[in-house]
C-alpha cells in the first residue's frame, strides 16, 4: 500500500479522526480516500437466509403449511418477501453459481471469493480433523487493510463474543456452519478478530421443540445489533447478520417464519439512526436453493435465489423498484462491496471476474 505524503498536522488530525471511524488512507491506485466513504454507501449490512429458491419465497402467498409439491405459489406466507422486493431492488437471476460444499461453501464464497471449501466443513467444526482452517485471504483482511471496521452478528450466540466452533441448540439454535468467519485461520487464531463476532440478541424466545420448527413460532428481535445501528459511533462499516436456524428459514420448508422475522427486523434496520442519517445499504440473499427437508416435498424450482438491495427511502443509497434479469452470484455481492470501497479482488477468477451489482446502487449526490 502506498501512502501519500502528509504534513505532521494532518497526520495528527487523521489519528484523531480514525477514532471516529473516518480516517484517510490510500487504497490501491485510487488516490487519497476517506476510510468508510464508499462510492455508493459507507455502511453495509449483509443478511444470509437459508435453503430456499426464489420461487419458494416470492409470489402468491398461501396459508402457512398448506402448500404441496405441485403448488405454484411461494411456500406459505411470503407477503413481506414480496413487498420488500417490489419496493426495493430485486435481482431475479442471482444464483450461488453451484459453489462447492453446500451451505458453508456459500458463506465462504460471499466473504472470500473462495469456492472450493471442503464439504465436510458443514458437519465438522472448523479446525477439526474433518475441516482444516482456511488459509485464504478474506473480506476482513481487505477491510482492516483499508482502515474499515467490521462485526459479525450471530443470533443465538451462546456467549457475548468470540469464536464459537460448535452448534448450540435450545434456546439458541446457532449453527457454526452459518458463521463463515470462524473458518478463516487468521480470524480463528486472533483473539482480537474473534472479539468482532458478537451476539445479535439478548433474548432467545423460541421454544424447546424438535425439527422442523415452523410457523407459528416466536421470532427473534436483535436488540444488541439494533443498539449498534442506533448509535452511529458504534456501527461498523461492514456488518454480517446471521439469523438463527428458525429465523433464517433453515428449520422449516415453509417460509412463513422467515417472512415474519424479516418483517420484524428489516423495518428496524432501514429506520435506524444509521440508515436515516448516514449512507447505508442492506443486502439480503439466501445461501442456496432447495429445501432443508425431504418431507413435505417442495415443488421443483430453479437455481435462482431471492436477493434484494435496500436502503432508507428518505436517505436512499439504492434504486427503488428495480427488477433486474442480469446474472449475479455470491461473488457479485462480494465484488460490489469491494468496488464500493475500492478494495482489491480477493481471487481474480471469482470475485475478480464477477459482475458487480452497481445497477442497484445510487450515485452519491
């Protein structure tokens, strides 16, 4: 990294401003830029839902758990999925690009561009004999090199912060393979970096029941996450929010619980102090198509994944009402975040060659 000459007085100012999350750095060949100031947004929240295709989550709603394998509707109540997509930016041809290793492979791809994760890492904790830690560069490396802050918020995290490498059942419903950050050696082996992986919520309301866990059921309210969004000084530039396995629609083929959770959290995100007073964007997608369980059988569907870019309508960073048929993948989402802050691609053949999603984003005024 090449740093442009700065006067002693300016260096002092920059040191002070870094404490306020607005330091100046040179990034690549982009010239002198302000850390946090992106081309389209200064803050981003990424949410990954689970195990449903676009056809399962968008379209005509039916009563929860009333559909069958021949249904041409979404799988339950998808009213919020519909309204959220229709009023924001919907990528209708977004897929996971058949990334290897199922669920964890998708989480790794969207945070590093690496597409060859060991399938055993879905069931074997990171660092175990069945899942070696990944020694690949990742989004955290890029963010920190550019002076950008980050946190990963995990619903149902069984401790306030740190690297939790095992599942936690009732009342948490946390799955370690939905937390990509613990798979990277340079995060797992750093107490400081592990401290950036934090609990999203202080109350775990779901009952102690076996799978499938379907609607009607309580959904979480991520109060600890919202505390950061409503205290701009504490909000990191990059935020990755992982719902627990009830709220992310993993634990039921019916989509109604995921619909209810998004209906609860998305308005709070978009209405937060961060989204109303700063340039912030929300990105919501699913990890992969196909339902979790073989029964009830889900209707056949394509590989497309429900994917939306959104922002506060009175302080927009995204284009409202846009429906695009351009092709995108998880690498595209990563590439877009990299391009926003002029971060170099992590892998030339994946995020480095992916289409970015800038058609959904508004030029800064």
